[in-house]
C-alpha cells in the first residue's frame, strides 16, 4: 500500500513514526562524550536513527533514563529502513555494587556492634 502514496507523504509518515518512538523510549547509548537515543533494543542488538548517528564500534554504555543498565561491546552495524542497526559481541548488565567472590552465609550477622 505504501508504494501508492506520494513520496512526501511516505517521508512524513516515517518521520512521525521515528518521533513517536523517540518520545516513548527513554533508552540511550553513551559513546564517549556523545549520547544517542535508542529506537529499539533487543537481546543481541539495538537500533538508532540513521540520520543523526555516525558509524561507531567499541565499548558503549546503555542507559534507561539516568539508570545505567548495560555495558556492551559493539562489533557490527548495518543500515536498514532509516535505522542504523548495531549488534552486541558482549552485553553485560551493569551492577551498582561489586560482585561477591565468596558465598555469603544467610545467617551471618549484618553488622558488628562495638562493646
């Protein structure tokens, strides 16, 4: 059906679709000092708007608003339907504390009180 619409109408519909996706999505990717809004995120990659996103590779941080959720290594990218698609080689959940390297006893005291 979209091939029957004039070019200007198709471009307007595509622009409106991208703007709606950006408004409802708080996800962003941080590359160095630059930040880009994420259109879509899935288990092995994400998509950004190709109009204002350069090609990049390497280590990136992914945020949901102000909360750091992932640190990822980007290895490949492609352009599809006005979106720049990136794939993860590694995607690690960001933690707010260091992981334990020992088993914590469930009956262990929380804190010690001084005498």
